[in-house]
C-alpha cells in the first residue's frame, strides 16, 4: 500500500464497511428516486470519494454537480465561517437534489448549504453523509442517508484531509497527534 499504518492510532471505518454501507445507501436512493431525475451535489473536496462511489451505484442518468465551500482553514478546528469558493453550474429549479458529503462535524457547512440550496427553487433537497460526529454537532441536520456515527476524534481518509493530505486513503482513521501537532 501507499500509506504507513503507523501514522494512525486506529481505523474507524474500514474499506469493506464503506463498500457495504454504500451498497445499502445506494439501494435506498434508487428506490426513493425511482422515476425521478436526480442531481447529486458534491461538496468539494471531501466528498469526492463518496460521490464517485455512490454515483457509480446509481443508474447512469444520475447527474453530478459540485460546490466548493470552506468552513475549515488548514487546521483541525471549524472556524464557523462558510464561504462559496465555487458555485454550482446547474439551475436547481424543479430539480431533485441530493447533497453528498463526507462528514457532518459541527453541522455548520450543511446547515448553511441546505438553506442556500433550498432557496433556489429545487423540488426537493436531501442530504447523504458518510460520517457524522454526534458529539461535535452544533446544528442538527436532517440526514436522509447516513453512513456511520463516529467518535469526536480527528479523522482522515476517504476524502477527509489533514492540511490537504490523506484524502486518498481507502479507509477512515484517527491520525496520530504527533503527525498533526497540537493545533
Ligand atoms: C470538511 C468536511 C465537511 C465539513 C464538515 O470540509 O469535508 O465538508 O468540513 O464540517 P462542519 O460540519 O463542522 O461544517 P472542509 O471545510 O475541511 O473542506 P474540504 O472538504 O475541502 O476538506
Ligand atoms: Mn468538505
Ligand atoms: Mg478539510
């Protein structure tokens, strides 16, 4: 493998667990949106992996669009400030939208995004998130499709980064504090 397991204290969600969970979620999404045109909205950059793997489990008429927002700097703490770095290309009027996220941490990003996308005239806006940290949530988010509740630890992998690193890991793991220092 291209990674060193010594960088991590613990694997929280394995590659196999992710695969099985995405199978389950995709089956529900296929059912729920049967006969409807679905637009997946991925939140760059963390959602890239879950978007790619979820979208490929759905019928090929599904569409993907992307937004880039930022609520974190390069550190490990949420700033609480959400900025649009890249807006959607698609017009949401009358569309069935499913926001795809890697993780709900404080909930600030998705709370803001739900409000923003709902104001654009979509027929429906729902959320799919692979991970959630119940002990970190500051704003409750209605999540239609949830993968795993995880402990309030600093995790990386499967899209989640530390300073843009570790997104490519096939699993989600707790990064050793000595790897990221004490910020
Ligand atoms: C991370 C993560 C979520 C968000 C969750 O993104 O991918 O989008 O934070 O945090 P919250 O619930 O406290 O708002 P980040 O802002 O680090 O950008 P990235 O996806 O490019 O890593
Ligand atoms: Mn993100
Ligand atoms: Mg990040």
